């Protein structure tokens, strides 16, 4: 009889353990990647930096890419880890769809190089 009570007790404990909800709900994973842009430097390439780890390390993106030669960037918008847009002085719009490996210039809506694009947003 003691053996049956013990088995029932163990069974109930296993069922209770499998049904128990987590008391310590972890916070949703926060994005740790970020992008930063700036004006062209002494190499004459627009500055695009990427951090995959919340700012502990920064990696230069696009240096040597024709789309970034001679551009000064003022704002960036990361759609996700792969698709990133940036705008800048002289009506420049650039985009990557592969996480910064390649960049391409996008034709601006108005062909006026005297316009400086300062901000980028989405709806």
C-alpha cells in the first residue's frame, strides 16, 4: 500500500512539474545591432558603422564601395539586420539588402544635387 501511495505521489509531482508555468518570465530579446553614419573621411568614403553586439565593437561598412565614394551621410534607418537605408548631403540615398556587404545608390525622387537629405523614417 505504501508503494502505491508513493507511486501516486511521484506521478502527481511529475504532472504538477510539467504543468507549472514559469514564474520568471524573461524579457523579450532586445536588439543588439545598430548602425551609425557620418560624413566622408580622409579616404573619401562615407562613414557607415555597424555593431552586432550593442556597441562593444564597431565594424566599418562599405569602404571601397563605389556607391559610398564621395558621400557624406546624415541619417540611417535599419529595416532589419539585412536591409538598411541611409541618406546624406547632395541628395544621396544608399541602401544595402545584405547586411552591409554591398551598397547601392538609389535614384532620388528629385534630381537636385543641391538638396541635403537629413532624415529618414518609415510609416
